[in-house]
C-alpha cells in the first residue's frame, strides 16, 4: 500500500503536559486518525524505557534506584539523543512521528527540582526541532483529581505544581495550547485539526531543523 507522502517528509509532533493531562490517550487517538487517513505515522514516547538508558530511567522513576538530579537529567537527554538518528531517518522517509513528551519535559521536570534553567536546556541543543508542540493545559489540582497517579517519583501534587510553573516559563508563542479539562472528544477534535495542518505543511516542503 502506498501512503500519501510522495517522497515528502513526515512531521515531528510533540505533546506536552503534566502527568494525567491526557497526553497518552490523545496520542493514540491521533495515531489512529493519521493512519486512517493513509499517512505513514508512528507513536513514540520519551522516556523510551526499552533501551539500556531507558531501563535506568525507569528504575529511577519507580524509586528502585536513587540518582543525583544532574545525572538523571543527562540520562533523560541521552535517551532522546540515542533515538535522534532513527528519528531523523523516519521523518526524512516520510513517517510522521507523534511524540509523547520531549525536551520540554526534560527542562520542566528538572528545573522544577531547582536545577538551573539554562543548564537544563543545554544538552537538548541539537536535537530535532518539533514542527508542532501542543501543550495539554490542565491545573495540577484538576489533574490530581483524575486519580490514577501511578505512584512514580514525580507523581504528586506539590511537585506537579512546580512543573506547571516551569512549563509556563518554557512555553513560547509557537506552542498550541489546548484546554485539557474539556471533554476528551473536544480535545481530540482540536488536536486533529492542528496536527493535520502541520502534516500538510511538512509535506509541502517545510524544512526540518535542529
Ligand atoms: P511518562 O512515561 O510520560 O509518564 O513519563 C515518566 C515521568 O518522567 C513523568 O513524570 C515525566 C517525567 N519525565 C519525562 N521526561 C523527562 C525528562 O527528560 N526529565 C525529567 N527529569 N523527567 C522527565
Ligand atoms: Na507518568
Ligand atoms: Na503519559
């Protein structure tokens, strides 16, 4: 089966937000939508817990190991770097990537611990720049009410409040913001519109950048 890409590149689409903002379910809905339209698309997530580095991160997140804040920061970044060339290859060969968390999580979660903001950004420089960043906006208190915080290291209200503040500092005018407290179908509808526009722009030759 041939896809719609005709030799053009895929789009790098990143979803960001607090834990329990609904990112993961929106990412899967988005994937089905794009694939249903005949696009070549994949769902990725960071941290990617399947790699060697990812296993260290996973153990840290589940509180089975302790690591210095700077050390784990660089491991999260390394986990993105180890996927960079595959990511570039996929995009260049026409596959759109929907990515559940990226560098912005790296900066928001580590600076929420008090690490220096610019220091946190440094190891992310040179990773591929997203074509679209969508922030699923939800108050930490609302996210906490959704329940199902999985009991991982960062999943408690006080810390999520700090992360929310760091995302506010990070976000710029290029980000699309969706009110994540709306019904899931409304979030989905808005997201699909933004993403399809972005996929089309990339097909028309919008360049990929660092
Ligand atoms: P998730 O698999 O999306 O639930 O992410 C796991 C947790 O790790 C979540 O609380 C967000 C956090 N996280 C994701 N990326 C990074 C990162 O690069 N650095 C730090 N410090 N935390 C991250
Ligand atoms: Na989580
Ligand atoms: Na998630």
